[in-house]
């Protein structure tokens, strides 16, 4: 074979190689796209007791980012502390065709009719952060160790105060916050700790509610107090706002529960004593992982606790003050 023919043969071989490679790349792309298009896409729904709380915003944002990355969709609803509204939102999302619901109840008992409707329509539920009463209607409950959060705060108070006069701000209708206060008081009582509760704001769950209740207490009563316990960070921050407005400069220890950026900032500045930190980002990751297992008919644990950690000025440097954990 002469040099010209050899050159033509080489060029032809290269062309065939490139064409073959391009063909296989094209086939691979087509197969991948076919797989993507054939993959079932899910629509998830979620409703929290309120979106007027940075904790739920952080939890929901993490949920949404993971679900979006999987090519799926998340519908979020805000009942603004109304169980009647939340039950209707759940029915609306069922009618929109959601495949699974993440639910955080306003009232752990009154949500039951909506849970039963989910069961009747075959839509599974992942219960997050605050548990429902009728747990037989949910696939799993993912909770912070709410009782333990109260225990942590009680132990810190006992180290720092003798015979304290205590103000408690929490919403008794919310099971998670009532468990936090139970953990606090049980720990005091088990240790024969001498304390007095001088005021309880039973309907406080938001910053504004707590501030109004605390202002009312300060205006109407003259009971001295040196410890304030909020069922969550917004209630603690609301009480703090009222105390600052009243220009009370006593050595008052103020505690919240959440580990929110706002509470950590107040601890860092010396205005709050502590907050028992929840981990909404970790909770969201676990919730999504379990949701996909449920949709794939895999078995999951019916109850999961996410640990909490008390943040004070002694360990604040171990946490991101501007974000959630």
C-alpha cells in the first residue's frame, strides 16, 4: 500500500473511531434522559403550626433544598396558629395530589380528623418536631428531646440561683413546649429544689404574644422574679423585650429553647442566659430520608429523637451565631 493509500486509511480509521464514539455518547445521553423522564417525581406537602418562627423557616428551607435537588416538589402552608385552618390546608393539599405530608400540628389532638383523612386517601405522614396525639396515623415521629431540653435548663438554673422566683411563658396547647416545661419542673422537684413560680403565660408561643403577656404581668403585679423560662426562643425574646422596655436592671436569667440565631446573639451580648438548642437542619435531613424510604415501601422506626444541647456564654463560641445547627 502506497503512502497516499496509507494516509487515506488512517484518516478513515480516525473518522470511524470518532463517529463510533459520538454514537455511543449520544446513546448514553438518550438512555440517561429516558431514565430521568421515567423516574417518578413526587409532590410533598408540609404545614407547620406557624411560619412566624425562624425555626420552622430553617427546617422548611432545608427540606425544600433536598427535595428540589431530587427533582421533586414541596408545597408549604402556614396555618398561623389556627388548627381549623391547618386541617383545611391538609385537605387542600390532599386534593392537590401530594404523595406524602410533613406535619407539625398546631394542636396535637384537634388535628386528628385531618390525619384520618390522610389515612383514608392512602397518603403517608411524617410527623416533625411536635408530635400528634393519634400517632397510629403517622409513619414516624421525629422529635427534638423536648423533655431533655427542660432538664438541661433546670440543671443550669440550679447551679446559678438559690430560691428563685420564676416566670414561665409557654403555650399549654402545644405538646412539645409543655414537655419542655415538664422536664424543667420535674427536675426541680426530683432534686428537692426550692423555687416559686410567680407567673405563667399559658398562651404564649410567639414573640409578640409573650411580650404582651409579660408587659401585662409587669404592669399589674409587683412580684419580684429572677428567672424567666420561655417554651421556645420567641417567647423568651418577647419576655426580654418587655423587661428591657420596663427598664428592669435586676440580675434576671432568661432561657429559651430552639438555639435560634436571635437567641444566640442575645446570649453573646449578655442579655440572655441560655437556650437549649434544637437541630432543625439535621431534623429536616432525617425527615426527607425517611420520607423516601416510606415511598419505597421500606420499614422505618416509628419514633426518632434528635438530641438537644444547652448553649450558654460558656460554649457559645462552638456554635454559628448567625445560622442554625
